[in-house]
């Protein structure tokens, strides 16, 4: 009997030792370890510092973007002014020639030379427009009316040209790089009513 009680004591000692080891593991493991208030404060301080750093970066980034936007806007304005200056200088040459043509027209006796001078000025003027990409819309009598490139200011009943054709060009139209800047102002033919019947 004494042997069995000794064995039971040994078993109970081993059981209590295992329980003690298990309880030590439970208290020592990081998941089960209670978080101290000191650790909480250090995490809060870290978060605040990180928040402050991120806010600072955000403000710097916003300021950089604002400066970039202002700089880009200023450069665009400077480029526009430079291009405008070049265009105006090209046209100043034409105005100089106009002044010379007016002076010579006052003293000229030959109208043919005046007309020739004006034609030269017109060519010079239009060559500057072409230099900057402006092209005249081609429209000729009896050509087909295109509502995207022509503006009909009048309909004329006639059987001389096919229906919906250009009869007369009042103002030339212009295109800048495929975009219609000003449509040509034209009169358009319309088949007379008695021919339709």
C-alpha cells in the first residue's frame, strides 16, 4: 500500500510540475504578456512623431506642387508672349511696306503699278499667315458645298450648276492645322421649283 501512495505522490508531483511549467509559459509568452502603460505611451509617442513627419511631408509636397503649377503657368505665358512677339514682328514688315505703297500711290500716275504693289503686299501678308499654319479653304464656283467648311449666307435658285453647289464666294475661309478657324461665306445653288416638278 505504501508503494502505491508513493507512486501517486510521484504522479501528482509530476503533474504539478507540468502545470507550473505551463503557467510559466503562459505568463512569459509575448501574446499573453500584459502591456504596461509605459509601452502604451512609447507607442503613442511613436505614432505622434510619425504623424507629425507625414504631415510635414504632405505640406512640403503641396507647396512643391503649388510652386510647380505657378512656374508652369509663368513659362506658358512667357512662351505665348515670345510667339506673339515673333508674329507681330513679321507683320510689322508688312505694315512698313503698306506705308511705302501709300506714299508711292500718292505720287504715281500709273494705276497698274499701284495694283501690282497691292498684289505684292497681299502675297507677303498671306505668306506670313501660311508660315504659321493658316491655310485658305479651297472653294470654287460649282464646287460642292461642305457645311463643315462653308457657311451658306444665301440660297440661289439656278439650273446653271448642280443642286447644293457653290455659286459665289463672299469671304474666304481659313483652316489652322485641320481646324476651321473661319468658314468660307458662300451662296449655294438650289434647283428651281418648276424643274423639280
